[in-house]
C-alpha cells in the first residue's frame, strides 16, 4: 500500500497546538480506513525566522511541492514582528510564499451552523439554523501580489501603494471551481465584487458571467456588490450556498461569516492548485484563524478548524468524502456532548472536545 505524505507546518502561536490535535484525528481515521499516511514536520513563519532567519526555507518549499498535502497551522505573532517590513509578500510570509509558489489559487472555506451551536451565535436561532455555505476565495493574485507596491517618501510625504490586479484567466479558473462546487451542492453561486467602482471588479463580473453562461447554465448565479452582500449576509445568514470573491474580499467575508459557525476557531480551509495530467491537485489545508497570540500556550485553542481541515484533506486529496462526513459528524456530536470550548461560549477544555471527537470516531 503506498502512503500519502503530509507535510505539517505548525507555524506560530496556537498553530502547533491545533495541528497536533488534528493529526490525532487523522491518525484514527486513516487507521480505521486502512489508509497509510506518512507525516513530516517542519518550521514556517515566525518560528522559522527565529531559527533560520527566513520565514520559509527553500528545502521546505521543495518538500511542500513534492508531498501529497500540506497541513498548515498559523503564522504571525511576536517572533514574526522581527521580519523586515520592506520585503516582498512572499519573503515576508511563509504562507503567502507557499500559496503563490504552489499556485494554490482556489481557497475553499466552508462555514456552517452546527447543531450544538444554534443558540451560541449573535444571530437569532431561527435565522442561523441550517446555514451552510462555502466561501471560494481567489488566493494567488489581486491586491495581495499586484505590483507596484511599497512605501516611499515623495516631496517629504510618506506614501504607500498596493495594486489590485487580475487577468481574465485568473478569474475564469477560480470561477469554474466555484461553479463546479455550487453544482455539487445546492446549485447556487453568489459572486461578489465592486464592479461599480473598480476596473478589476468590472472584469470580475464580466468573466464570471461568461463562464457561468457558457459552461454552467444549470447553476443559479447572482452578482452582488460586496458591501451589499455583507449586509445581506448578516440579515439572512442561511441564504447563501457558494460565495465567490477575490483575494481580499474572500479574506474579509470568511471572517465576517465566522460567527455563523460560532467562532473563527471553527473554520477550516483547503487551498487547491490546478489539476495535473492525472487530475491531482497540490493542496494545503489550514484553519482560517491566525496564531491567536492572546491565547497561545494557554490550552484554550479550539482545535475544530484544524480538525475540519483534515476532513477536507480526506475529501480533496484522499478522495474519500465519506471520511470527511464521518469527521464532521464526530465534531457535530462532540459539540453537543461537551458544549464546546470557551470561544464558543462553552466551558470544555480543547482536550476534552478533542477526546469526544476521537471517541466518536473510534
Ligand atoms: P486570529 O485569528 O489569530 O485571532 C482573532 C481572535 O480569535 C483572537 O481573539 C483569538 O484568540 C481568537 N481565536 C482564533 N483562533 C481561535 C481558536 N482556534 N480557538 C479560540 N479562539 C481563537 O487573528 P488576529 O488576532 O487578527 O491575528 C493574529 C496573528 O495571526 C497576526 O499576526 C495575523 O497576521 C496572523 N494571522 C494568520 C493567519 C494564518 O496563518 N492563516 C490568519 C489570520 C491571521
Ligand atoms: C488568512 C490570513 C492571511 C491572509 C494572512 C496571515 C497573510 O488572514 O489566511 O486568512 O490575509 O490571507
Ligand atoms: Mn484572514
């Protein structure tokens, strides 16, 4: 039996805490399904900068290209503050470097309300119950990587510039992923942009329309301005199925939607590259939350975002959606049984929640 190889980059803050928890789930699920998984560990982010003076080493990047999947924890926090701020985004952020180098352009961020958490969100229970959406975020272009960028002083005044940039094919490929996903779910896509004020927004809307009309006539597509979308999201959190946005809007929208799931600590993600000749895609799985320096090392980190990221790995890399559903069901039951961690308004320790998940899986 050939083994899947997974490179684990725990990173900073609560990153290593939550990836270790997720690895326990991966171990139990893989063993029960007779799937061999080989785990490698390495450093990334501030932890790597402290040890090696760079946020990601070249041989780590090469390993990330070669393995079947990367499991990433989080990047950021005090050590990272020492990284010079005038570096390019790839040199400043190990995560940005990985996303860009591996061409992980399609970032899937599922957000749902959980049975045990219906009355734990800022929403009225009847509004949020049943909410189940996926934000598809373009991840390798847009204002994160556009040039020119930088800070300078002109005529004695300090100024900074970022550039929002998209090509039609960058929009087309992520639109296809979002439309395919919508087709496999409830058949609805909401694409968000600022086509009323931005050139890139107008191109975004035009390309998504063309791809949808030509190739996905069966998917119900709506275009909303990003500001109006956010208003609709908090008014009707259960209205959306797949939501497609550019790199920046996708980042903002997924955090804004996180309270639907009870906490930012609940959100997983998969970042996928283009399929190769065999249909295989490079993939990085990570919780949506950051390094949470305020709770790092205190044994308070909700492991569910990382655990559910492993579930996404079983679905997208191991092509075993049945295993993903098993993990999600175990999380669902464990939340009901334990009442959830403190970020969810519960009082369970993360270890208790993890043990309840593992018990259900066993
Ligand atoms: P954050 O996501 O780290 O934390 C936001 C809030 O949510 C904090 O109060 C934190 O305690 C809480 N939280 C987050 N994850 C949690 C979990 N699993 N369990 C319980 N509570 C949780 O965002 P921030 O504070 O804005 O950023 C901190 C650092 O993380 C920054 O350096 C930022 O750049 C970085 N960051 C990294 C990533 C990533 O690696 N993917 C994502 C976001 C932010
Ligand atoms: C995320 C984070 C990252 C982003 C940062 C840490 C570079 O917020 O993954 O959502 O902005 O993409
Ligand atoms: Mn973010």
